[in-house]
C-alpha cells in the first residue's frame, strides 16, 4: 500500500510546520483527497530544504531526516502511483494545473498549489509565481542586447586594462569583460581566487570609459564622465563590505586615469534589502520593498556579488526593480552552497557548464576575438563552441577557471577539484597522504575520541588570541586578526558534531585551562557573531568580534553584561583598524568558536578544523565540502617575507566522506526550463 501523509506523520519525518500546512488544506476543503494533502506537506518539506518545488519523479531518491540527527535518514520507495497522484492534483479545487510549455502567464494563481503537468512538479503558489516571473524577466534580457559599444575605442581600452590578457589568468577575465559589456544580462562565475572582483573592476572601468563625453563647452577637449549610475549589492552586509574592500583594492591596481579611478572609488556596495528599500509593509499593500516594477531603481548597471546566496523570491524582487534598459551582472561561485532560503538561481543558470569557460557561436566568437585580440581557436575551454549553437542564456555566462589562490599542483587545489568533480576516490587518496603539509585527516572510528581531539586542537589554536588579549585587555587589530586565523566548521547546527555543541565544549575546555572565565554571557575574550543587521551601528549579519574590557576600565573577574564591556570589530577605516561597540548595543549575537559551513561563506581562515557528523545526513554534499575546503587561505608572513600555506584538518569517517562527495545537491526548480522554452 502506498505511503500516506499519516504514516509520514507517525514516523516523525515531517516537521510541525509541514504538518500544519497539510492540515490547512483539510480545513480549506473537507473533501480534499489524501494525494493533495500529501503533496502539500511534501512541497512544504522540500521548500524547507531549499527546493522551489516538489518533483514527483525524483521522490524515490529523497532522504528524510528525523528530528533526532543521531538517527539515520531514510528513503521511501512506495509512493502513490504517479498517474493516480497526478489525477488527484488535476481534479482538486485547491490546485491550479499548468501546462508549462504552453503558458507565459506569470500571474499568481488563486489556489494554494500549482501542478506543472509537463514536468510533474508541485509548487506552493507563491514560489511558482516567483520562478516564472524571474524566468520571464531573464528571458527578455538575454534576448535584448544593450546599445552597441564603440568597437574601435573598446579594443583600445581592453588593450590598456588587460595587459595580461594572454596569460592563463588574464585571458578568462578579459573574455568575461568583453562578453558582458554589451549584454543586458551577464553572469561571471568562478571559484575562489579566480579574479571575479578584478574582472568586474575592469568591466566597470570599461563601461565608464565608454560613457565618457567630451567637454565641448570649455573648448579644452578635456574628458569628463557622463555620470554612469552603478549599484553594487550583496545578500549580506558582510559580503557587501568585503565587495567594497575588494573592489577598491582591484581599482588601485588598474592603469586608469584619475577621473575613472575616482568614479570607481565612489561606488559603494550595500545589501540587496537595503538597496531595494525594505519596509515592513506586507505584499498586499505594496511591500516589502520600496523599489519594484512601478518604482524602479535609478541605475544603469546593477551588480550582485555572492549571487549563489540569493534565493528565488529575493532575486525575483530584484529583477522586477531593475529598469529594462539597465544591465544586470550576477557574480559568484556556482559550485558553492546555494541560498539558505528556497532556490539556487546561480546554479540553475550555470548548470554544469559542460567544462566550458565560454560558450558562444561563431559570429560572437569573431566579435570577441576582434575586441580582445585573442585566438579563440585554442582548445583551452575558451574556444568557440563547436557543438550545436548555444542558447541565449549560455552565451551570457562566462566561467573563470584559473585560480590564483589554489594552483592545480597544490594539495588543497587538488582536493577542492576532486570534491567539485565528485571524485571521492581521488579526494580520499589526497586526504590519506601522510606527507601532506596542508591537509590532515582524522578518520578515527571512535567518534567520541575524534571529537575530543578536535576540541583539544581548537582550544590550542584559540589560545594564541586569548594570550594576546591578556597582554592587551582593551584589545587590538592583532587580537582580532589572531582570532580570525582559525575556525571550526560544522555541517549541522545541532547534534553531537554541531555548531552549538562544539561551541559549548570549546568554551568549557578553554575555561578549564584558565584562558577564559565564562561566568556569565559576556565575558572577556568571548568571540561573537552578529546574527542580524543593524544599519545604525553599521553591524551586519555574519560580522565577528570579540568581547573586551573598555580601555582604562578594569573588569577584573570579567563580569558579564557590565557596562565596561565592549565588542571589538574590524574597521579598515579607523586608524587602528578596529572599533569598539558597547556590548549592550550589539544586536543578537552568538558564540563563534565553531560555526556552520553555511555561515562561513564569504570568509577565509588560515586554519580550518572541519567536522562532519558520525553518520550520513541529507545535509552533506559535495557543495558543502567544497565550500568548507575553499575557506582555507594562504597567509603572507611579513617577518619572513614568505607565504605560509593554509591548513585544513578534516574530522570525518571515510564512509561519511564518500557519501557526501557522491551527493550533488541540485535545487529542484523549473527556472532554466522556463527561460529556455521556445
């Protein structure tokens, strides 16, 4: 007999919110079929995992994790027959049936569920509307180029801005900028250290140079900028801050005139929510953003960094608010983890890229060759496609493949590449190499003993910043720098190998050896992560600081919550590189000796302790591992003048590692199908 909603409920495989959603369908229609109730519960459950919809055809491969993370996940094979299930959905008054290939109507349905009969996908109505609206807006853009540039001037400017265009790293960056400059929609993707921000700095400089006009009134023939309106944004305040810093560093290295450099330096990034003007107004009254299709952004170029972290709802709102004649550029690493909320838009758009850095037809290839002076017949991933003509979407995407951070010979680079490719055997072999200077593997079968060793090593690593803090009770940039050289990364928030448990254990260990006195919440030396934005204080979700005593005021016993405690944060604009915020003013914060891999996105550490759970979990994937491994960075030692390679210590069994690398998370959605439909 097919599994039912009640059986899933009995076995504890659905969260309370999904149970409540299913029960609401029974209240809306007392005669609703069990197939519709089951589909509603599963659509909600899949949404909580980040999938935009429920794919009926792939349910056999879905693992369900009970609330207890120490209980193995399970799969279910005896689902209702697909034809019978589809019949229930198509004949329910609570379901709108859509023939995806035959409809361009993106209006939100007046039923709570939508059933795509062509692909057997079930959506909660709001997310079907988001997906289809976003797809329509992208489809319109990929078929609508910007005004053609001045090709002769563009060739000269590219030659100036890309003197390294015939090097392995510069070649891809040059082609990415040359391909994007006249597109209404462009994607620049690449792994850590591939130069995405440098590429964008050069691309913006090209746009600024193209927008220059001659000052005819003065008769001097001088060049002035025409006022190109550029908006930079990122999904989090931390990512926006890093984008600002990276763009300024990249601009400082460019061979450009002072007016172009000044224009680049004036561009400042903000969070997507802030740029769109978030308000508490509900959607039915025109919210939640001030900027929308009726009140678009004032922009010529809109660039979104860390686009892999943007969910389908927010991306839809953003695209609706961008003027039709403006350019949208998405930047990020499509191999990294997708957004916490539903949708993995960057991954959907890029697909697997078929190993190609550039995919253009012959005509476009000739244009790019003329612009860059590069030979596009080379078989290096940037050659003109010799297969069937690429789609308009594919022609809008360029992948940067040369990493300046991880060379193909480095151990970490090889490990990251093996994980990204799903090659578990190679990854295991690299981890097992006892001669590795960058990688250490703790594969112990006794998981309790392994966790004890992780806690011991973490406490040893964190002792260095705490010793500095003893010498400098008011803290300094050196204290923060030492704290942020190391981090423990976890797959889960809860469970014995989760963020919460490890934070407690590391705190207890440091207290036992006398380095901290956590008698109350805010003790001297406590590392904290901000968990919500506070624009007034210029603090953002993900910012990390450390609790210190205020200069000139003793805290003696480290009494928590006292008025003489402050939180020290990095601040590149201040003279000493830090700023102190009274701890009572810091918004919701949590311990961060350990953090989830999701929260680590956008951060880099010299030493990463990566801990996976003792048994396989649906959360584990190659994307999760790839994101964790690529948080490791090398470090320049000014004292020796040498670069010290970053280090990864991985605590996980071979069984769990193999399962994670074999599992590729592809968010279920119909975005790409909708964009490329004829």
